[in-house]
């Protein structure tokens, strides 16, 4: 299910013929009705590029809040497993680096990136509330920067920007004071982690206090130095 606010249905062309695949154009902020049994719900709906959530600040908050509530209501009614795609942005402007899952973050509720940060922090919070109050089988993945096939050239994220700039012979744009660093993960690896998170038993996750995990690349890269090296 996707409202395609910042995606392309054509990205699914290689899947539509598959007998077990069905695409529903709908926003998770609207009522979700599914007749069939449901094993798992993976809630990935959100704008995730700074360019997009700046353009749709209210929608970004609504998806994180109402959208997550709708997804959890469905999960509960179907007795399904819930996997929430969260983000490294829950750490805000972190005062420690790298951040492990025990770090609570440093978020400005009215700052420039706040709509995404707070939407995902609320989403995590209500997912855990459903787990504690209604015993919903919840898992949360905090996704760090990810790249791969079919990203939009105009996504605004650093890798599509650099690739398009390099291909068109334009200078690479380095924002801010050049001190920023990021880690990058290829989408297939990210999905592998996601699948493992979904298929690991609740008992095993609880044994290692791993209901909430970071998922991303493990090499911290300087954005500035990556372009001059
Ligand atoms: N960035 C940059 N030039 C660009 C796009 C991004 O220097 O054309 C920097 C940006 O300041 C940030 C990093 O690259 O420090 C990653 O930005 P992106 O928007 O890809 O992801 P996010 O900030 O959400 O991690």
C-alpha cells in the first residue's frame, strides 16, 4: 500500500505480474480494511528525504502518528507481527557518535528536521505502547542512510545528487561546514536485516533486548572527504 506521494508505481513493474503481489493505492492515514488473514505488517510509509518532509511537513507528522495508529489497529485485529521502519533521525543531532540503541537522542521539537524526527519518535512510542498494553508483537528498525536501485534522481539525498552532478559534469554540492559524516547501506543488505528482524522469534529478541535495532552501514564516511579522495 502506498499513496505514491514521493514514489513511482513504475518501480514495481518487475513485481506486478507476480501472482502473490497486489498493489493498493491508498494512504496509511486513511482507514485500512483487509479481508484476508495477515501474518505481518511492515510499516515503512513516510517521506524520508529532507527535501520531501520539508515540502510535506503536516503529512509527514500525520503518517507517523495517525498512519502508525491505523497500522497498529490492523495488526492487533489480525494478531499479526508488526515491524516499524524508524530512522536514525530519532537520535536528532546526537551528542554521541556512533549512536547505539540505548542512546535517547537530542531532538529539537521545533527544529528544521523536527517533523520527521518527532513523527518517528511518536511512531516508536505508540508501537511500544501497543506492545505493552495489547501484547502486539512489535519490532522496530532504525534505518540509517540507504541507497540502491530506482532511487529518484531528484530525491535530494546525497548519493543521487552526487551521481547526477557527476554524470552531467556539474560541481558536487557540499552543504554546511563540510564536517558532516554518514554511513551508507545497500538496500538489499538493509532488507536482509529487515527480514531477519521479522523472522526472529520474539523470545530471542527479548533475550538480547533487541526489539529496537539500528540497521545501516558500519563505516562512517566524511561527505566532504568522500568527494576529494
Ligand atoms: N549533502 C551534501 N550535498 C548534497 C546532499 C546532501 O553535502 O547535495 C550532505 C547533507 O548535508 C548530509 C549528508 O550529505 O550531511 C546526507 O544528506 P542526505 O540528505 O542524503 O541524508 P540525511 O541528511 O537525511 O542523512
